[in-house]
C-alpha cells in the first residue's frame, strides 16, 4: 500500500483517499470549524484550577474535555467543542463517556493544540504540525501499548505522567532527549539518574497530592503506588548521594500520601504501615517536616478509634520535629490538630493555647510552596 493510502483521518482515523490533502475525511471536514471559529485563549489561572489539573492528571482526554466544557462560565456546548475539534457531537459524547481513553498520539496532539492546552500540563509530548510522512509515523504512535514488559508498561501509562506517550513515540523521535525521556531510560535502561529527573519526580509527587482533592481515593491510590514503584526503580540506578537523598524524600512523601488514602479507604493497619515507612525515611534523611507529617496523619487514625490521648501524644511528638521557625505551615496544621483533639478531651485552656500557636505559625507560613501536604491549608 502506498504512503498516501496509508494516511488516516486526523479526527476519526478513517482511511483517506490518495488525493485527499486536507487530513480529514469528508464527514469530519464538514464538521470542522469554520475560519475564525476557534477555541479561546484561556488564562493561566484556568489551567491551574484543581478540577482541570485533576482531569489532565487522569490521562483521559475525554474526562478533560468534559471538565473543559463544564467548568467555563457559561459552559461550552458539546456542539461547539466538537466543532473546534473537528469531530461530530456524537463522537465527542462517546469520547467523554468512554471508560477507555483515546490512545492515538496524533489525535491527542492535534486536539491539545486546538484547545491551546499548555504543553507542560500534558502527559504526552504535543507534536507540531507535520508532513505526510510524519503523519504516517504519528498514526502508528499511540499512548496505549509499547513493546516492553508489563512492569515497564505500568510505569509508562500511570507512573511517569507522560511515559505512555513516550514509550510509543520514542522510535519516531518525538521526545528525543527530553527530561521525561531521561526519566524513562533511568527506569527501564539503568541510565544514571540526574537532577532534572529528580525534579520531575518531585513535581509528580506534588501533582498527586493535589489530585487528592478531586480524585477518588481508590483510583488515586493505584497511581500513587505506581509512582512509588518508579521511585524505587530510580533509587536502584542512583549513585550520587544528593540524588539518592532527594529520591528517598520523594519516596517518604509518597508513603505519607499512600497512608492517607489507605486510611480514607478504611484500611487502618495498612495506613499505619505506610506512615511508619515515611517516618523511617524521614529519620534516615533528617527530614523533620516529613516525620511530622507522618505522625500528624497518624493522629487521625488514632482519633478515628477514639484514642484521643494517643492522638494528642502523636501530635506533640510531631511538633518536636518542626521546632522554632522551621516549616511554619506544617507547625500550624499540627497545632490546629492538637487543639481539635484537646477540645475533645475537654481541655479548653490547652486547646486555646494550641489555637494561638497555630495562628502565630500561620502568619509566617507559605502553604503552597512549603511541602506537598500543606498546599491545601487555609487560614
């Protein structure tokens, strides 16, 4: 079959005629947006909204499209969004409702460009408009499958944010030597881990903490544990002490979040084991705030079992790991938690003193930039 006959519609993947240079089949071409009818340029704040971040984090473009439509004011109609994307309303409806995400990298890249999605928000690398030969290569690339073992596939699809797309696209040079590609090579090919890779792991960890606001615990826990597996693999390829220390901290933060999700799912013993692991990492790395976080989370488990006095002791022990002016957002949260538990014990003076400590610490806090678990603390 010739190259032209192998070409596919960028919208519905139907085979294109040999003389079709538009890149769309006839039905999709009719549904394509008219000149000047394009998606709006949205503010940076739109892309930072938790609902949007969570939808993109799910790596399901249909969920993102539904969120993109409904979160705007007024909401974007399906007919309008379908027009922008060059598909029919029925196709859009199926994409939004499908439990299986679209895996065609070319389609995803095209739609992301149409909607002006910032590239750094995507889990795949958006490719520029390409020639016919490039189109043929892109048609073969998907974010679904790769010729590697099952463990590598897990890392690609769910763990490394962009790894699914990268695994399929590496052969066509889509990612080249980007930081994400270096991360994948560190996991799968024992490439030495560099500081850029560690930063990507930190960013991914923060994204997972943010996702806790909107993603169900059972669903998020899968991604968190896969993220942990990736960090473990990277630790095996790390030789530089500072890099190993950074990855270990990311492992501890991930364990702390995993414990919180397990607690939310009613798996108290498993949650305690995760927090114990995070606490050990904190001790080994000298990360006082991480130790405080693990013990602070643990206090919720004790309180849920009506062990109020042990909960207070856990919180007081946690406070010892963030003395003075260190980690003020974490100290503020711990003091507020202590006030809550002291109030349950009927210790009003102690509770009021704890509230005062919480307010004082918060005056110096920068929750969103301190640590992942403090980003949602509000005054």
